[in-house]
């Protein structure tokens, strides 16, 4: 499976809100099917972006090491991991890896 397909796999998302002090809440998000892929913070949108960055970086690192990430379900046909990587401000290296593997139309 190529990198584009690996980055298009949908993972289960777990969300938890934890009251750290009276009236103050911390958001914890995780992809439990990707061990160690978690993020937390106070603004849910920021936490979700951090989690997505971590997911992409984790999958790219595994692929570069010749390892396969967990594949609990088929990749989404409508996913555009290149757009996602650029939107998240990921390194140019990851965007270049995806662009290099982009199929010809």
C-alpha cells in the first residue's frame, strides 16, 4: 500500500473532556488504533489539528522505516492527504513525499 493510501485510512477517534479545575476543561483526543497517537489542550480545534499532524508524521515515519501502520479498514477514496498535510502546515518534506507519489490523472 502506498503512502497516499496509508494516509487515507480512517481511524477511530476517541474524545474526552477532563475538568482540571472548577470550570476549566482539558480536551484529550486519540486515535487508539495508532498507539501513542494522542493530543490534548484547551481548544478542541487546535487539539484536533495537533492530533492530525501527529497521525500523519507517525504514518510517514513508519513507512520510511519500512513498517506498516495498523490498517483497521480500507482507505477513503475521497481523502486528499496532500491537501491535509499542507493545511496542517506540515513540513515540505512530507508534502513532497505525497506529491511525488501522486498518481497521474
